[in-house]
C-alpha cells in the first residue's frame, strides 16, 4: 500500500517549499494515504544538545481540542481522601500499594499514570516496567502531584507530553485527520508555542531549526518557522 499511495501523496508536496502552518495542515489532510483515521503529528528539530541536562526540552500542554479520544488514567494515592478525589475526577483505576502490586503483576491497561508524592517510593519499584513505556510518573510532567483531581482532568482533556529525543527532535500528535483543519492548526500552534517558551537559557544559535506536519502514513510537509513565531 505504502509505496504507490505514499509516492502519490509526496508528489503533491512542493519540494523545498515552506508552507504556512494552516496550509500544511490542510494539505496533510488532503493527501493522507491510508483509509483509517490517521494521526496528525508535528515534528520539531531543535538546536539543543540533549546530552546536556540543562538543554533537555520537556514539558506538557493541554491541547485546546484534545486528541479525539479520552485517555485511560490510573492513579496511585496513599490516602483514602486522595483516592476518592481521583475517582470523582474520572480516573479509570485508583489504588495505593494494591495497585502497585497489580501493575507488577502485569496490569497495564492505562494510557497515563498519576501518583501522589508520598507514594513515589513504592511507584519507584515499577521503573523498569513503566519507564520504557513512557508511563513513569514524573513531577516535570505534572504526573507526580498532590492535586490528583486536576491532573486527572487535564490528562482526560488532552494533555500531551513533549520531550526532545537524543537527536534533538520532538514528535507530538496534535489530532486526527477527521478533525477540522482549524482544530488541528490550533493544537499544533499551542504545542509549538509551548516548545518555543521552553527554550533553555543555555541553547545557542538557532533554536527551532525545522518544523513539519505529517500524518501517520503520509510525507512530511515543511512549515515556515516565521508563520509560527519561531
């Protein structure tokens, strides 16, 4: 499938052209090659050295229009009050040490895990299991917090994490092809703004080197950094 359909999609992207963000989104929706509802992703190449701790670009943002599906959220909290707060906020699975043991036993039916600070000693034992899956709670992403209710609500509303990889690149989903172009563009702009604001003070030279928009199976479409404030 990918061969012919991908080439046909690529042929509609003007080589070397820098598109305005809204135009890139519209084109990505138009040419996406797969029949399923592809995810639209923004990729940013940053002028940072991720090997240096003070140049790690990482954070979270609640996308204005979410991602089209509600995440399953699990919460590990030490006190009955916090567990109740999490349940009332809409958490799908709530517990204390019992939930830690359940996860050790292979339970991973959740998209995000939130923990209260007092439970992190127990949660820390899950590092080898959760770390590789990107599910380990972390204060920097707001998933280690006493305010579990707010954390659950934000995650359900479409909070996404952005994190630079070892090559200085960030990849983040910003919607589905079935979304309106305006909603995808709003989500993409919110993400790009957040990454720009997260520029490390120690980063030298050009910070945002490249931005592109692509669907799951489609070609990348270069975005003109000037149209996104970069």
